[in-house]
């Protein structure tokens, strides 16, 4: 197999804070906790960190947005850590966008050691939307949302992108392929919970260490049919951090690194009320990312030993599997049956639980697992013979994907 | 009608669309350059970048494109009060990809099927404020959203 010689970045450190259901500990404190852990994991000194990068967007806020409470910026962390970076970037979107920015900054020589962090706030009050509507009839935006103008065309219908954005394409999938029942989806959701319980840092392992039964899943409270509460990740408060440097510098560090073999960004879809809700639009965005990813990494789906595919909603993982060619289109629901995607299976998926099995860490779990698996550092969760792993973060324009490898390119 | 859905807030680009809805006419933009129809309205044609866009009336006929039933999790008090309610998309007959949201008034979840024929109707969601809805052809029609 030939691989790219374009990339020179490597992941060399990971840290994660304690995870809570709500704001028990200030988010800024948790982000410092995760960052110091990542720096220690890499075997570096704090003073060696010369790049800071994050996606500061809160997934939600309620009219208030305080640095260190609802979100955490590079400015906050620069001051909290008392360091003097030469490159700082607050990149909108999801962890996908800041991860790819970190890789590019390191490869361009903008910094030697980038600290990438992501902090997730959960207000814990049950109010959890980035669009809040007042009954006065005005649509009030309390957080940044590039699609604000689009809300005039859908808010009056009670159409909410997060859950409906999963339910509507799932309904199209069922009609298109005659596949995709909840009975079939159970295999993915139950396995994800099991995987999450094996990761000591996950929300479920910490607080509710119980597996899901098929009855639990099939009798779950419905949110937006066919999406039930267990097809959604549980909102949590916590932070994760990664250290990225060059492969050359990684060679001087004590622990094995995860090497970047390929990357691809999501790009905006056409302006449409259906961006989040239409199967074909989601698939085409994901296929486009997949095509560019495999070209950049100079490998293909057959070379991949395991996949960490974003699962804020269960159907997202299905769509990533098919878009990346890890199975045929319309075949994912058959593919996931019978243990194929278990850590011991042919194509393990989200072996540390992803969002569904770990909590809504917005891709931190996926990137962590991909990194540690190729570095051979996953301990009891280690999958055998992991040379290459694919990681897909987010969905749509705020998505990005990576191929990580055990060896430098 | 004290409790009602959020009302649409028109902007400079969408005003002709919402004015049309208040007149019970379903208008979308047609590009003078490539004749493509476009919804939601935008500053330029998404296919050829022409800014010569005129609003033209649609037949209002189409088919179910996707559907769901919101059972729990609605955030707005009005939608919480009517849960469970239907939500989804319809595709107009005039052009592939011309998609509108709908609550399928007068239908039940078990009635819905992707591809089923729908027709526009105009629903008053607050005093004098209309929005387009699409009901299954042959369905009873309803002022409610269930």
C-alpha cells in the first residue's frame, strides 16, 4: 500500500476531564484539567505549548455566553495556563474544524506543539436549544447560528433540526432501501453502550454502568419517530484535549504517536431548508468528504481496520459507513448485525462508545479512540492489528474526517 | 389563539414570498438565466448565480418527501401543547428538489407514506397570519396540526 507523503502531523497526547451531567464544575476548570492531562500524556512541559486551537461554539446557550462558563476560548486558556503561544485560533463549527486547523498549523510550521481543546457545556436545566422561540412570535436567537434566516421557513412548523434532522433522512432511508427498522438499529445502539461502558472516562461508565437490552431500546421514549431517546446522545459537561506536533518531533517522545495520513473538510451545502433533513444531501456531503479523504490518504475503505464515525444520532453512523464505502449503500443495517462492528469483529465501530455510548462530547471520544488505537495505547479496549483507522467528526459543513496510522507517512 | 407557533419574520429577500402566502398564493423564485425554480428565496440563483429572480406561483401539488412524528422534545410551548404532531417535507411537482416543510394537517402518522400526493392549503396560525401546509390528497383537512 502506498501512502501520502503530504502529511507530517502526529497526535502525541490526550487528556480528558471528569464528565458531568450538568455544570457541577466550571467548564474552564475542566478544560484546564483536560489540557494539563494531555500535556503530561505527551511528556511535554507547559512552556513548550506554542499553539492553541479550539472550537469555542457552545452547542447551546441561553442568552448568556461567558468565557470559561458556557464556552472556552483560546484567550481564556492562554491566560489560565499562563503560556505565550505564537499561534491561536478559535475555529467555528465542531471539533472537526479545529482539529484540521491544528494539523495544518503544525504542518505549516506555525507552531511546534499545538494544544487542541474542546469544551462542552450543559446547562443542566432541561433547556437545551440554540434557537429559542418566544410565544410573542419572534424567533429569538441566543447563540450563533449561520442558518438563522432559514428559521423563518421552518420554526412555524415545530421543525427542529437536531432530532428531525435525524428522523427525516431515516424515514427516507427506510423508504428507499426497505431497510432500517428500529429492530435493526438496536445492534448499533446496544453495541455502542457496551463499548462506552468499557471506557472508564465515559458518562455511562461513571454514572450508569448498565448495558442496554433490546427491550430497553425498542420500548424507549420516542423523540421524533423513528428516533428514540437512545438514538440521541446524552448531553454532558466536560472537556477533552489533544497535543499535535510533527512526526519528526513525535519520534523524540516516550509514547507512540498516531500519524495523520489524510484529512478532508466538509463544505457548505446549498442553501435549503432541508440541509439537515434530506437523506441525499447528507449522503452527498459525506461521499464528497470520503472521496477527498481516500485520495489524500492514498488508501481506501478496504485498508481500514476500525472506524470512529460520528454518532450524535444513531443514523449518522449508518450514513458515514455507506458514504465512506465501508459497506454498500443500503446495506449498513444488515452489516451491523451479528457482531461485525464489535471490538472483536471485522470492522469495529466506535470501540470507545462514541457519543451514544460515552455522552455528548461532540467527537472527542471518536478522535481519542482513533488516536489511541493506532498508537496501540487503548489498553483493554485495544483492537488487534490496527494499522489504519478512519475518524469522521460532525456532519455536514461542520464535518471533517481523518485517516490515522500507526506508522509515519 | 393566545398560544401559537412562532411567526415567520420576513426579510428583504423573502418578503414577496410571505406576502404571497398571505394572499393564499405559493410563490417561489424563478431564475431568468436558467429557469430554475428556487425555494427558499435567496439573493442569487443557486445554479447559475444570476440575480434576475422573479416570483412565480406554484400549483401547490406535490408528494411526501420525508416525515416524522415529534412525540417528545418540542421546545416551544405551543408545540409542547400539541405533541405528538406530524412534521416532514414535501417535494413540489414542478421541480425535483423543491422542498417545503409541512405538518400534514388532517392525517395520522400511519397515513403517511413517502411519495403520497399532497396539495397546498393555507393555515392561520395566529390572527391573520398564514403559513403554507400540505395535506394528503383525499385527507379530511384540518385546522389543527395533529
